[in-house]
C-alpha cells in the first residue's frame, strides 16, 4: 500500500503506516504499527504562514475491537479504562498538534498512545480483605456513644406532672 492517498481530501488525509514494525506496549503486549492509522490536518497556533500551508497536526486512530494484536480480555480492559478516548465504534483517537513538525507530532502521539495502553493494561492489585482491629472497633463504638448522647441532649426535657 503506498503512502499517498488511501483517503485524500483537501483538508484531511488518512494514511496507513508504510512499514510493518511493532510497538512494544508492555513486556507481553506488542502492537503492529500497521494497525495504527494517522490523519493529518492543519494545526492552529503560532507559525505564521507555515501553519496555514502544512498539515502538521496528527490524529492517531486505533481500532480496539478490530485489533489482531490484543486478546479479548485486553480489548475489554482497554474499552473499559479508556472510554473517554473512544468513539462509539471503539476506535481510540489521540491528537497532537503541539509542534510545527509533523514527524515530531507523530512521535509524540505514538508515545502518548503507548503510555495510555500501558496504563490501561497495568496489572490490577488484588484487594486483601482485612478486619478492623480491636482498638478501631472500640473507637467506633465510643464515637457512636458520643453522637448518641449529643443527639439525646437536643431533646426537650421531660415535663413532670
């Protein structure tokens, strides 16, 4: 697949990665760069005429449900952890337009992608069930008694006849 014009418009271009290298997310998770799609557009901000003529903003698109590099549990975990970055189809969107260089923005968005996926796939800590200590139980009961007494003091005094 050539680099020019998979989808091409005057403002937006979408290109696949030209080589089939891999991106290491964790020790056990490796994603092929061919699974990543990039969309380029004109970026705002400083730069004068340069930003009006070049497409330096980079948007990374990654189809989580359609990924062949991830197992089903990993896909579910990513879909759950990164909801704010996903569209309705489960495609992850990351945008970088902080520099005037397309290659720097591409590198930056790939590093953010790697960090986000590593964070989403981090091992979950198991909760160790614990019981309150005797002192903690006694403090809790003493606090309940103090609150009870305080509320009892708020009642109007009983009238004797």
